[in-house]
C-alpha cells in the first residue's frame, strides 16, 4: 500500500491516526505522494478521449452550499431530540468536528424547566461525549444543587437540562469563531424549541453572543433578557469562577434570582 492509500484509509478510519501518519511521513522526508506502479504519461496522452455525455443542468438547489442554510434544513427536519442528535452527528461542514473524538449533544432531564447553555466541550467532555463533566462541570453541578436543581433529577421541577453552543471541542480549547457559531445556531435554536424550557441560563460569553449577538458577560450577568421567546439569564462560566473565586458571590446572587423566577 502506498503512502497516499495508507493516509486515505486512515482518514476513513480515524482522523487522529491519519494526522499522526502524515506527520510521521513528513518527518521521514516524504515531500510528494507517488503511486505504487509507474504511469507512462505519453501513452495516456495518446488515448482517445471518451465521449462526454451531454450535461443535464441540475435543478436549482433551494438550500445551496451555505453551511448555515444546510444546518437549518437538517435541524428543521429533526422532530425529536434523538433525531436532532443524529442530525448534528451527521453534519460534516464544521471543521471542529474533524479534530473531535465525540459529538457532545446534551445531558440532564429534557423535561426540565431550566436549560443551561454552555460554550463548547473541553478535553474531558470530548473524551466522554457528555457536557460539563470536567472540573468546571462539577462546580456547575454544585452551584445548581444549592438551589435544588440537578441534571440527574427525574422530576422536571428539580431538574436541569444542559447543552453547548458547539457540539465539538475547539482545538486547544480556543473560543469558537463567529462563523462556527453562526453555522451551528440552527441546531441550537431547534434544540431549545424541542426541549421548550421555561428559562434559559447562558453560562459564559459564547452562549451570550450566540443568543443575543453581544458579548460582555461580566456586564450582562444577572440581567434577565429574552432569547427565542424565553426568559434568558446570563451567568459567568464556572471555569471563570474557578479562576476568580471572588466572583462566586455574584454567581450566588444570580442563582437566587433564578430560584425566585422559578418560584414565581
Ligand atoms: N465548558 C463548557 O462550556 N461546556 C462544557 O461542556 C464543558 C466546559
């Protein structure tokens, strides 16, 4: 098997293995791809060209090649959360997917009154395929438990549901780009519509930007607004709270505000 065939086979199987194989070949000095058998290009030139069938123009495609339009069509055809999970897993137009091990869809009780929207999976979420399972996720669970909400609760009243704007881990945990967010927004909107929560909590700048078009979570936090017709509470991300423990005081005030809203 030649280099190109090997890499093509690896790409079909495992993106990481393909990248490692390519890096190894470059290190070994390979600077071009060759075939297993030589090709006589003079003979190729002498071959008579095959007649070309008359080209039938394809009908106009209403979706076209705009990734967001393709995502919108895929999201709209998902009539259940399971169908949405499959539609996202089958969506190949976001570059982040190529570097991710798993598509991280959601966790928690889909009948919950509270939907928490995070940014994107980190290394542990990517490995496990579930959102907010790392250190920040453990803090988030403790924070919401303090107002009586748990992702594991079977009771809609005391449960939360949790997902992210991006279902794939960005390399090196960088912030998702605006174009990547725009591409995935139809799936986020559909996700919210299918869960139909009473309130949305956006943790961090990425979901705040995705839902409102503006950044500045430290200014926006604690101020209720609206997104997709639902009350929206922006809060600081638990990873920020791990780095800035003094900000937990404000986060606690935001949690009490959420509790109040749910009681009211
Ligand atoms: N941070 C997020 O925003 N989402 C996760 O799933 C994990 C960490």
